[in-house]
C-alpha cells in the first residue's frame, strides 16, 4: 500500500473517475486529478448513436431557413462511429453526423442564428474562431456563457462583418471534445465579389489526429499516452482521402484550416510553388503576397493559397512530417494519413 501511494493517486475512487478507460502509457501520479483522467478517457462505444461508412463525407454545406431576414442553422453534436479507412473506424464526437462538421457558408453582412442542441454525454459550447461579434456570442464556457448541458439548446446570433476562411469548435472541454472530432469550416464570401481572390477550384483542408488502440478511440494530445497514430484530412486518411481533378493551366485555391488540436503540420504541395493570398481570414494585399511550397499550419491557423497546375500528373498535398503520412506507423499505396492527390490532365 505504501509503495503505490508514492506514484498513484489512491485518494480517487471509481466513482470519482466515473469508470472511464485511460489510454495506455498515460502517466498517472499521485497528483493526477480525476478531471485529467476523464478528459483523456476513451469515447464510450455504448453512447454511439449512428454509424457512417467510408462513403460518408464531412464538410457538406449546412442548409438554413430564413426567419425575418435571419439565416437560421441547426447544429447537433453527438457520439458517432466514423470510418476513416476500409478497416479502421473511430468513435467520435460529430456535428450533425459529419467529420468535419457541416460547412457554414454565408456572405459578409448576413445576419445568422445557429441553434446548438447538445446530444453529447458532457457539456459543450461553440466558439466562432476569429470572428468579431458580441461578447456573449463568443462561446467560452463559464466566461461568456454557461455551458450547454446535455439535452439543452443555446442560440448564437450575430452579423458577419468579415469575410474569409474561419472555423468553429467547442470552447468547453476542447482538449477532449475537439480532439474527438468537433470542428467545422465557416466560409464567409465578401459582400463585394471583387474582393475574393478567385481560382478555378476551391478546396478546404481540415486536419485532425486520432489515437486508436484495441478498438477504443482516445482524444489525441501531445503528452504521454496521448500521441496519435492516425491522421485525417477532412475526416479520411489516405488512401481514402478525396482526389482533386484539374486540367493544366487551371488554378486551385486550397484553404488550410488548423482544426488540429495540439500539433503543427507543415503542409506542402508538389508540382511547384503556390501563392499565399490570405492568412487567418485576412486577405494579404497583392504587393505583399509571396510564393512558398510549404506552410506550417498550427492549431487555429488558416492559410489560403493559390496553386497552378503547371504540368500533367499526380501531385501531392501532404504534411511534411513523415509520421503524419502513415496509418498506425505503416504506409500503404505510397503513404497514409495527411495526403491528398491532385490529378492533373
């Protein structure tokens, strides 16, 4: 009894921890609180409400209805089973049954209302990352609002005064719930179309890491026991990611969104440099734009880049950390994880 007491928190009971399962390798010393264990615990497979196969796609446009000039959207986070590879599924938290969550696509000047109904087993909120809006609509739990408890609904309402690439994510237990899949793109078109840096194709890339062990899914974190072993672009790992089809001479706008929770991804495109035209939703003046072939996309960051298809062939978009282009440390069909092919004819 004396020896374990030097290394483990024996003051905690099973009731304190809630019967959760912690990831292998997590360091639990005598100072580890119960909250830390609950945050790092596996998603409970018994709470899965729906299962989605490999053909299911996230980032689908979220429909809205008009009410007295206001665009009204509905979001519902819940626990789902989501397939990222033919033989790999994750137990995840998802908005409206999608990973990434559905895309909220609006125009600068729109008045919007987003009703969030919590279908999770724990509290949540939503933060509209990078937006200028009333403080009570910003989303930090217990700071600007009470958390949305399971079964409750909270309405966010504001006018979009900016344009560009943004995203939304929880601001209650984000270390856990965002890492399990709660995030989505928020694309705001400019009121003046001439302010848009246009391209022939427009593609959003949302990044995530996963920790899957023996059939259980844990929130991946940059700490002992929490390091990821799977990586996804828009909810799928290569070779199950989408292929972008283009023709020589066409341009592609890639909107990199740092929906990843705790890791930096140097995103690289083969086939020649791209032009960086926006950062964190702000369009870069034409004279200040620059050429690059890799941008470090950290948590919360966004980059809009324009890539030109110079020659035919299959050109990669990928993270330049080799481990992030594997599936459980293994490669298949040339890689894995954070890879997308651009097929140019």
